[in-house]
């Protein structure tokens, strides 16, 4: 385990007996305000971060991890990595938001109360309309219950016992009326991708991968596995970035999604069979590249849970691939087991023989970590990936393009570098980004139309649950209605 190295200001703070850090002693203040350090205090309310190179997504990435009150954490014992403190599970660190956690009963419910000290409690309707996420909230108390059973949540919502609930895809059709709001996204950011292990034969053959992609009936996949809540996409960027800082960062090269075309799939498969020395037998008995070793069944690993969408989708894709003679063997694992071999790029490369030949990009699919086009590029297709490049695919030119794109402050240069990178990714096909979902995985949150609320404003796709301080009676909300 890598040891934690503290700077002198932190060490002085940890060793100090001072209790009033609103007025630190001169010696400590001098350490805190030492501008030669990478991070220092400019004044009581300002932290300065000195980066080694430009990184435009820095603020967005910083916002990913909540900054907690360090004094509160230390006062109640953070514990150790192997034995963390359980105090914070029941008594979360204090924040500055419009609600605070008043009570927790684990595996039952959370109680949120309006924060009487919230800095925005007296904002005017005009000020809230300018930034609705600052709303002080309408309801004094909000209770969030843990209800794992789909049928119970459905009954609670329709009977009025609950006002907002997560409803699975299979039941959303029950709420297609003006009486209900089903939260969907106009521009999605959550992507479902087919992940071939590009280090294994024959998946290391580009034409073989492309043949698979063109054999997949994406329309049927969206309708049958995702109940219609998705659209075909071209990766690695997602439709959410169709307008970012005035640029279309989605599909910079204007490529179409891999089209369902069995004729093209067979042409590519024949090329791959000759290049990579294998044969396949089509359903009609025709043998492609006779005399070469027959292609053995390829494992397709699917995780259970989350409505078992991975199992359904794997079955549909297996049937599609068998139309061109590619035999598939579906195996299932639990979500916990699925995640076992994965980590950053180096971890995935090290564990490559534990990674299945075919799978999807996780039981919960993939949503962004922060709001910037560089997120998906770094995560999916570079050796800088901290998570997301599941099959450790690497191309030096793509690495170069993405690094340059994400360290320049010139947005035009960012777009041009990513356009070049996308050409390589599209032609080599390390992944097949199949679907951009228009809800979160498995379903969506639903509420009666007499309530208005705003979901995750970055539309990350992780969840469609409303932000609790934006829940208002329709017509009384001090912010404009938004497009859903």
C-alpha cells in the first residue's frame, strides 16, 4: 500500500492543539499561505491548485469527489483502510446544502430535514430560476425508503404511499399517461458497449470484430433488451456532448453506428478467416475457409441482476452471431464476480487472461465521472484509463491525440485531436458502443405530474432520481420547467 505523504501545513495542523482554526496562529497561517506549494490557501475561502500542465476538466473532475470537513473526519476517527470507522455511516459529515441527514435506519430508510442554516434559504424566485439547483426546497421532511422489491415499489407508488419510486423497464408502460412523469433524457450519457477481449484470438483480428458488429441487429436489441429506452450510438463519446462549448463532440468524424448488414458481415468474416486462419460453418452448411481449424465456441459472460438485461442482450447477440456461423457460449456470474478482474489500464492488462472473451461494459453499463468530453476518451481508449478500458486496448496515436486534446486550453484543438482519434477507433473497433440509454439501467424513477423535479443536471445516466431540493408542487416551483 502506498503511504500517504502530508505536507508541512497538514502535519502542523495534525500536531497542533489549536481548536479555533477560523483564526489560526501566525506560524500555521504562514504554512497554509505558502504559495510555493502545489496547493495553498489564498485566503479564508480560497484554495489554489497549481497544475503541472493545463487540464480543462480539472474543476469538473474535482467536483466528482465530495470535499468533507477534515476536522470532523479526524475528530471521529477515520479508522484504517482495513478497518474504517463506521461512525460516518450513521452520522455523515456536515455539509452546506439545503437538507441534512436527520436519521438513518440501515436497510430501512433515511430522513432528510431542511437545513435552517442553508446559505440559500432566502434566495428569491428569480435567483433560484437562474440556478434551480440552489433551491432551498419545499418540503420540510423527505423520507427515502429502501424497498428492494419491484412489486412493492409499484404498489406504493400507485396507491399514493410513495410519491416517487424506481420502476423497472417492464412496468414503465403502466405510467404512459399525463398523470405521471417518467424521467428520460433527451441527450443520454450512459452507454452500453460490447467488449471483446482484443488480446485473445480471434478477437484480436480487426475484421473479425467488425464482422460481429455488423451482424448485430441493434434495433431488435434496443426493443427487446432495453424496452425501447435507447438509441444506436457511435463511441466513445455519447450524445450528451452534441453541444459542448459550441462544438459537437459526439461523433466528431460523423460516422454512422455499425449497421446491421449480414452481407457485409460475411465479407468481413471471410477476410478474417483467411487472415487469422480459422473456418466457420454457416447455418446453411456452407463452410468459409475450408481446411482451416473450425472456430470453437466463444464465451460470452453476462452478469445477473439489474433486471438481468445482460443475459437477455447476450442471448439476442448470440443468436445474431450464429447467423454468420460464430458459435457463442453464454456464461453467467454475479455482479460482484463480474467486477473482480477490472481496474485501471495496467490492472486490466495484468489480468487480461481473467477477462472473458466477450462481455458488456458492466452490469450498470457506464456513465461519466465528470462533465467534460475528455472523460470518456481517457476512460475507454487510452493507457491513462483509471476505469473503463476493460480490455486494455491501446493505440499510441490515440493516446497521443487524447493527451493533447485534454491538456490544451484551445477548444478547437481539442475537437481536432479527438476527431483524429475517433477515425482510428472507428476503423479498429476495439469496442462496439451499441446503445445510448435514455433512462438509467433497468428502469427509471416515476412520480405523479402534480410534482415537478430536476434529476441529475449533468444527465450522467447513473440515476434518474430527482435532486430532493428541486422537488416542488407543479406550478409552485420557483424555476422554469425543463425539457425531459
